[in-house]
């Protein structure tokens, strides 16, 4: 990073990093056009890591939502911001990685667990992109008290000079256009939509934005349950990958009616079932805590509702139980990616 240059604008202390970001609370339905102050502005919900770009006088730093310095994990984004973003600028956005025509969260995760000496090779093989959606500082001046519509206008002016990997997130005031994005962009890995009030200030640490996830139904195998065969509390979903039954997710807690519907089609697993007797409570079945897993014969097909957040064929967020599909056979279930 370059040394400090006299005369260039610097930043207020609380914007020099780490930076408290504004958050969104989940809602089930897309807010109406007038639901938020000044009218709603809708943006795609990107499947990546939230990242604040701080372009100070002495260089560029990238900060996560949790306040971790990720500059060394995304040197490609840091270099692009250093070259294209004026000093005294702070951007809020999302870092994403493309794998073909779909966003791949797993490629971002690899950067987080790879030795620093190997990150450059990962960046060369799978470059990251930065999708900006807010402007927190410009010319060294705090922009957070300005309304979103003004911040957005200034961000658009700034982004006219950008080239990949720096990108501007699209925005619309039309809820029908936003719904079209949610449907059309879902195969690319777009998780849903975020709604923001056009006249609102940027409130770091507060959940004043609204997010709605994009869901679609798909089929999985009942490979196990949390609870007993006659009273399951959650379904542990399976799919086959190269002939092996793997865990691809679990449902949120089942209602009594759902539990009874699922219990009616469960049979105990045979001795060759590949799953362990306990499963972690965290994402991907990991984490320090674990619960007993009741393994079942993977013969019952279940329809579930899932969002677009996938990593290597595994659903990162809880599934929603829809119904048992007695009309389908295990061979009709899509394989794990």
C-alpha cells in the first residue's frame, strides 16, 4: 500500500475501520412501494461476504461485518479499490465470487481458511468481485446522515469510472421489477431482495432495512431425523454424491402435523447407513455441540422449500418441510452438487 500523501482527504475516526454496518431484518413478503420512509428502494441480496471498503489516505483496508480485517484475503479487490476509488471514500457492499454462471460462496470460504501465501493463487484462479450498494464517506466527509437517495446518486457518479472487479449493485423503486429480479436471478445464486427507505439515513448496527429471501421447492431424501422415528422434530436431508449418501441440510422444527406425516413413511436404517450417530448443531452439521441422529432408510422422498444459498450442493440455511412425495422414487431426487 502507498505511503500517506499530503493534501489527500482522510476519514472520520469511526469510518477508518472497522465500521458498524446497517443490518436488515427478515420479512416473509416483499414490502410494498410505500412501506418505508421516502418509498422503498429494492436491491438484490447477494450471496457473499459483507465487506466495507475503506479507502484512506494511506491505502485501502477491507473490513467484514464482524470487524475483521480481510484485506489479505481479497487482495484483488483491495488493489482494484486502491486504483479506482478516491482517497477519503468508504463503500458498503458485498464481495462475491463467480463459478461459471453462478455465485459460489464456497470459493469465498476457501480464501478464509487458506494460508496467506496461497491466497494470491486462489485470487488468480477465481477472482472476486465487489458489488457496492452504499456510500458512507466521500472526499473524507461522512455521508451517513444524508438520505439514501442522495448517497445512491453520489455512488452512481463514483461508479461511472469503475471497471471490474468493482461493480455497482442495481436498484429499483418498482416492486414488480424487483420480483422479476428475484425470479430471474435466482439460478445465479441471488438469495432474494433487500428493501430500504429512500429518505432514511445510514444507521450502523441497526436493523432498519428489510430482507426477503427467494424460495423454491425441491426434493431430498429422508436420511435421518432429530428425535424418534414415531415423533421426529426435524428432518435431516440427504442426497447422493457419486454413489454416497451425504447430508445436504436439515429442516426447521416440524409442526405436529408435519411430524406425523413424516413419521408415517420412516423405517429404521440398515447396518450400512453411512451417517454417524450424532450430528453437529451448526451449519453443515458441524460445530462443537451435537445431538443424537436417528438414521432412517433413505427410501422416502420429501419436498422441501429452500433458499438460494448453496455451497457444494449443501443448503446453508434451514429448509422448510412441505410434504412427503410418495409418487417419487429416490432416483428422482437431484444429486448433491
